[in-house]
C-alpha cells in the first residue's frame, strides 16, 4: 500500500468489533496479562440496539448470562459487579424484576466497554492480510499486527427484497424505531414481523394516548399465531455448551431442520409482552370503544409493497392456508421487524480466497476458528456468525461467556473445565454398553 503508517503495534489477540460477543472475550482477557489484546469498533461509542430500547422492554435471558459469569463468576466484569460498583445491588434485589430491564443490561455492557482500556471505539478495520507469520491489520488510523483475530462485527438490520429500495422516513427497520416512529397520531401503521421486536413495537404504538395514538395499527406475521418464547427447563438445554457441541457434529441438513423447528425457543415473544398486548386491545375495544384501532393478521406471507395512489403504502399479503387471492393493508408508515443478518466482513478481502466457507458462513472448527490454509497457530475466530454450524444459541447471549472461554483456551493452549453434561442424552448410545439395558 502507498499509505504511510505509524510504528506497528503487535498483539496476541486483536478483536474486530466490540459488541456483547467480543466484550465478553475482552472481559475474560483483561485478567490474562500475558495475552496482549486490543478490540476495535468503528462506532464512536458503545451501542446495543439503541434505536429499539423501548420503555418496559426486558431481557429474554437470565441475568447470569452476562459477559463472564457462566464461565468466570468472580470476574470483575460481571453484571453483579456492575450493580455493586454503582451502589444499587440491594435496590435491584428489592425491585424483584421478573426479567432484567433491557436498558439496564445495555448500560451494563456500556460500563464494561468503558472500564476496559483494551476496548477502543472510533477506529475502523479496513483490511486484513497475512504476511506468512502474522496478520497485518490496516485501520483508518494505523497498521497493526496480530497472531490471532477475533471477528465480532455483529449483525445488520434485514428487510425482505420487496422493501429494500423503499426504506426511508415512512418505511424503516425496527432498529430505528425510537428515532423514526414519531408523530404517528391519527396515522395508519403496519408492523411486519411476529417476533419479540415486532411485539414490542406494536405494544408501544397501541399504548400511546391522546393525539399520539395512531388511527390504526396492523400487526402482520407469517407465523400461524403470536407465539410465546419457549423458556421451559428442558428447552433451555438447547442453550447449554453440551448441546452446542452435539449440534456441531450433526449433518448440515439435520442442523437446518433443527433451527427451523425450534426457532421459537429464541425468537418467540415473552408471555408478559403478549399478555400486556391482549389487555391493551381489550381496553381499547371493549372499554374505550376503539373497535377499529387494531388489526391482527398472523399466518400471512407478504407478497408486495407499493406506493398507494392517495399517499402512503399498500401491503399485499397472502393467507398461508387459504391461498386464493391477496389481502390488502393500507398504511402511512411501515415498521419492518424482520430480524438481522450477520454483518459484512469485506475487510477480509485480501485473504478471502484462503478461508473455507459453509454456505453463507465461514467454516469453523470446534473452537470457533475458521478453517483456512494458514499456520495452525494463527487463527481467525468467529463470534455470533455461525448459526448454521452452531445452532440457535450462537447469536443468543446464552453461550457468550463459554464461547469466549473456548477461544481464550485455544489461544493459550489450555482447556478449562467444562460444565457438567445435560440430564438429556443428546447422542445415541449404540452398542452393548449403551446403558439402556436392565
């Protein structure tokens, strides 16, 4: 390259991105001084779904599924350490939250990012190359080198192809809800997507009062109903390390079936949110007489979106069981609660042809290291971008700390103690010693 660079700094571990996944790793490495590390994020400051931190929204996992507790409960970056440092641990206990307020957890993550000097914001990684001995990382400020890279670039909002060219002030992804969903009084609003984000957007809209209340709010989903998240004990075993290891050994077709069949274990709606929505609708319809405020339309597939002749938008959907014809929903504003996809890793272009892929993902081994043609002791680890290989728990907070510990162990050449296996035998016991005999 023709650019000049300041003196290179070398690290054992260099992280790209500083969201919850890499913050977990940075927190574990903070107490490992022999592993020099640096984590860079192009954002000017920490953020975590800031555009959809709606009042009353809560975390859908246990408070113990923080950055470190499930693998290092004495770590100073735990959620309890955050509460203690701020002098409100007793207040938090007395509040008896059934679930952690999401804004509180976001503030905890921000606190962890600010108290770790190895986490830096406002610096973008532009290119990664390999010189035969180490990774060469060019940022928008300097050149760095590293023995190991960890990709934790997070996810980006996704909308279906029909909406891709229409995003703007009156069509937007739910990740921009707090900024965009203003001044909707007496307007028609359509929320498309039946997961937790869609539910929260719908609830916020129908909870407005007076001149801020929309004229009509439609909630459209391709799911057969507005289903709750399955948070039962045995289902939660899907989010334990043992099941992640079992899932990794399955054939790709079996993995795909599992993720499709059990999506509601991670992407269902909390029962508290569904209950509040139902109660709000009851009050609007039967007590306040607003019979036309709400339209609930599950079990529909979105077909087209187009500009309406009189202004606004027309959404055409098809019923999944009664396939004849289409239904039309008119809206002044559309909120797309259609999820996220892994963010792009264009900075890997200089070595992209050396990295193995599995479908749309980088192929990883059991330690989340990308399979490539380079030296065995030079690794590119992937966080939160291997759902097809590691299952529904991969983008979830549940295995954050365990996955980070696995990466630390690989870098240091160690193997930490694993938690006890599930009560469930996930794999078949074949042979005379299977243990099922009497």
